[in-house]
């Protein structure tokens, strides 16, 4: 998988690509990650990539020419162009899993007051990381890149992420490490029992409990198994 980030601030990603898991994934050539400053493609004699807004308005708008020319220079038949935008589809884990199959992802980062509307004609999809507005698309592009890279084959062990929140449509169950007793707060006995089936059932029930208490919306369209239905009834009775 190759990720190309089109940005006016490529240095923003320096620490991202030189730290921990992401650094190793790049060094081991699991993924290819590059930042491209689309200012290099402008034909403006003053090296500008933005201009005033037609019809008036505060701020400056990113112009079509440098971005479109940059896309044309790097895009291939296997590329998918993603605009990072608060108007886009809200990023979900299922979307991340879908995007893992793409060979080449181009992430377009906005700045100033956003994009000339016509740039959207050259984009395959728009992604938002939440209902808020950032100073630029770099934070959103970094977030999506991290979510993608960590799931790519061989980057981290499959067991390390298959029980993550949202992977199975639920929030992740509580987890503990030593010491067993910290200031009177003890690790649940079942986790020390060595009984794998009891541990599995406890984790499923606690995963359902967290989801029920914090994100009921995730349960609305979920097809519950008989076991999950039983646990959910118990959870509701315990909370009453």
C-alpha cells in the first residue's frame, strides 16, 4: 500500500514517519508513505496556491490549478483520491478496513478557507474525522494514515487489533496488568483463573456493558447472538 499526502506543510508529518510502529512499517517496506508539497505545481508567478473568494468573503481559497496538476502528475489507474473535509463521510473502522485493499491512496489536505468547489470533480471520496473544523487537513490525514497503516498485514500482530473497539461492532472490554492490587483496586478474579471460556464470556459481557453504557447507537442495528442477548438482559437488570 502506498499513501501520498498532498499538503502545503510536509514537515508536519516528520515525527509521524520517524516514530515507533509507523517508522518500522516504512523501514520494512510494508507501506510507502510520501508527502508532496503541491505548491511546487503552481504556475503563479508569485508561487501562490490560493486566491480571494468569488462573491466576497473572509480569507483565501485553494485554487484548482496547482492541486489538479499535482494529482495528474502522481495519479495512476490504481489511485484513489481522498479529500480530507468536514463535509465528508465520517470515518469509521469499517471504512478503514475497506480502504486497506486500495493500492494507492492520495490524501488531499486543505488549508485557509478550503477548496475551490471544482476540485471535488477530481476527487473519489471525502472523509471527515468528526464534526468539527481544523486549521488544515493535515491532522485528519495523519489520523487516517495511522488507522490504515496499523491494520496493514505484518505491521502489528493480528491478535493485537482484532479485539479493538469497533472491530466487532462493540467497544473493547476492560484490560489489566500487574500489580494485581493497586491501591485497593483489584484485577477481576476471573482473569486470574486460567479458565479460558469463563474469561471469554466475561470479556464479551463487559464489552457489551461498555457499549451499552457509552455507545448505545452501536447496538441499534446489531444482530445479537443468543449469548449476547442473554448478557445484555443481565446488564440491564444489574444497572436497574
